[in-house]
């Protein structure tokens, strides 16, 4: 078990993440708070490196493995959801290994460069800098990656055409866009906060496609129903509000699907009475709230504490992707 080293105020860890075996190195410098749970750090690493989160992963530090315990596997892993970064490494120069995709075995060294005090007004995690593109998913590990680069860089290479076709688009090994990464990290920032006090439930899909109705569930293909939910929405510069919304619902998968354009129109209407300046602000649908509380809130404001007592965060937030034969979970 990790030793408990709790501090009241989380400090900020500056981490250098390097993809082992990469030459010249593929690396990122990031800042995260020491109270970041390892399951959230996994999401952060996926974003900053540029992986697509298709595969399994695990962390290792001081001889202990952290991941998602699987009853079918006899591996001795600590549950990453119950451990924070600060409990695993706590001194500058300490290291942690993050392995992604046990097939290709992408090993990342995570070095704690320094421990900082949080800067006022700064939101963590952030990507400070970095270099070079993430290898394409499933290219066969670090050696496979260099074979791939050689093939796409040399038009006489026997696999030149095949590899170009496989990667599907131009691939620039030097590409790195810090701003794009930081935009994506904003999503994790909000999603890693827990709001509701009830146990998480429902999978949630915000559907950006106006022409996709989802009369069938994108996960199990059974017909969906229409059902009204009270959603809990976090609006930037305003906070949490409850928003009644008719959703497509798959009872089998406990999945809610909401049309983004409809939701935004209804939010704007709701906000026009509460706080018109907040219309158009970034928002995040965090979960559901019991309908009786939402209904009461239509007549008189419900204190935030009470709202959260009756709210549940989503268990999962999913994306959908169009494929020739229909819609599938991305
Ligand atoms: Zn379903």
C-alpha cells in the first residue's frame, strides 16, 4: 500500500513525461495538482501525449502497480481510483512509469521535476511545453514507429504506399500543438471534479449531429425511448444549474442521449431568466438530479448543498461516431 502523505492544500507537481525509447525524445512538460487521482492522471496523459485511449494501461512506482483491478486477471494491482499522485511520489526527482497498451507496450517515464505552489488564477492540469508528435496508435511499439517513419519518409520503401494508406492522412512527426492540448485539458478539468453526492449512474452522450435521432441505441442497437430527466449542468462563471430535458434513453445500457443544439437552446432560455451574461459560456453536463428537487427549484431556489445531495454524476461520458453501417460508440 502507498504511504499516506496528505497535505491540506494540494501542491502543484511539474512532471516531465517522456516516451521511453524515443530518439529524439517525444516528451511533454505538464503541471498537475498533487491530489490528482491516478485514473484522472491516466486521462490527462492520454490527452497530453495524443493517445486515443483504446487500450489498457497501468502505473508503476516503487515496485507497486496501479490500475483497474480485473477479477479475470490474477494481476496484483492497486486500484488507481483510490490513489492520488501525491501518495505515490512526493519528492522532486522521483519517478513513476505509465504503460499504455500492453501489446505495443508504450512506456512513459514520468519524472517529478519540481513541486510548486499553485499560482492564483491558474487552472490545472496544464501542458507547459513539449516536443514531437505522438506515434499513431497500434503502429507496433517504439520500433514499429521508427519503421513506420522510415517507410512514409522514403517513396522507394516497399511499404511506403501501404503505410501512408494505413495512417490515413499526412503524418508529421514534429507536430506538437500546446494550445490544442490545453483546450482538451479543460474538459478533463471539469470532468474530474465530482459534484453529486449520490453514486454515479448513467452513461451520457451529447449528440452534436443534428441529423442523427438515435431511435436506436448506439451501444446495443435496441430501440430507445424518450424520457425526461433533470440534468445538472456546470456553466462557466455561473456554477451548477438544473435543466429539465427530454432525452433519448436506452434502459438496457442506462444511456442518455441529448441533442446538443436542443440543450443549448433550452439552456439559453433558462439562463436568460437567471443570468443572461452566462449565455454562450462553456458548459458541462455533469450528471442528473432527482426530478422532485428540480421541480421544487422551478418555484424557489434550492440551496446548492441540497441540490448536490440529490445529484449523481454520470458514470461515463461517451462519444458517438458515424460509420457506414450506423452509429457506434467512439
Ligand atoms: Zn443500449
